């Protein structure tokens, strides 16, 4: 739903920009005393209308091609996005102007002439626009094949004083960060370990241990029920009767894994 709202907002913004640029062309024609042709102004300002499809096409392609998983540097990904988006937009715009003008106008604007003009006069616009777009984070795709082939441990070795205990993964209710420690909670006791939540998360099956807060992971199989707080957050009720809060930022991911874990 949020993606649809963002797309609508982006579309409205583009329509506004398109209207403003056409009006600007009209004012400029009045100021410099030359004829204003709405059809030509609209045609060349369709430059703005291509931003939305180019952006969504490339973001979709980057996700499907798992570019994020192949390239570790986010700045390298952004630079690649800006480069490819700029080239694609330049070519599409030149082709669009050529095609529309050849079909509906008395004068045809040549493909190469328009391409050269755009590169020599408007290249900075393309680079600035797609640099701004690239700053919108790409959703990291789930590498399902990697997850399916990876084996996760059935237990963890946790320190309790001077002793090291073998703790079954299945017995862990939830894990919470208590910087600089991480606390593992089972029905019997708590284990306080040195380290970060992120370091332990990498060792655990993400379909079992799900983030419900920036400081908390829960064993989804230990959640008996959930209840809405009416403000976007939820209360989780565990098998031992304990109650945890599910932050609205993690609801979608949690619900999908909770439903999967309790289906059938």
C-alpha cells in the first residue's frame, strides 16, 4: 500500500512539473515575442513523464537481477543506477520525440539530432534527477535459494558464568539487545552474552527468528496470538504467557512469517 501511495505521489508531482514547464515555455515565448506551440512544448516536456517508468523499470530489474546481492557497495549500486537510468532515458526520449513527431507533426524531429541536443544541453538534469532517485533505498531481495541451501544450527553454546551450556534453538523464546550484551530468554532462564544482536541474527534461521523491534527478535513458533493496539503496533502473546510489543515497522515481515509458521 505504501508503495502505491509513493507512486501516486510521484505521478502527481510529475504532472505538476509538466504543467509548470509548459507554462514556463509559454511565458518565455511571450517575453521573447515568438509563437508558442502547445503541442511542441508538451512533446519536449514529456522528458519528465519518462522518469517514473524508467525508475520503476530499473528498480524492478535491479531486484530481479539481485544486483544488491552481487555488489556490496551501496554507492557502486547507486552509481550504476544513475548511469543506466540516464542512458536509457536519453535513448527513450529521443525515440519518443522522433516517433510522435513523425506520426502527428508536420515536422519530424530526428532521433540522433534530439539525442545529441539532449546530451549537450540537458545531461546535467538527467544526472541530478537520477542521483536524487538513487538515494531512495532499494528493497533488498530475499535470496531464497541461499536460504534454502543453508543449514542453521539446532543449538547455541551460551555462557553462564564459568560454564558453557548447550541451548536448543527451539527452547529460545526471544532475544533482546542489552548493549553491550545480548539476552537470550527461554522458559527456564535467561542467558546474558557479549556481542551484538546482528552477529547472532546471522547465525539463526530468519524464518524462525523474526525482528519485531530494532532491539528484539522473537521465535515466531513461540507466538500464540497477536492483538492490535490500534496505532499500528501490536502485542504478541508468547506460549509462556509473556507479552512483547511488535513495532509497526516490522509488522508486514512478521505477519507473513507468523502465518507461514502457523499454517496447517
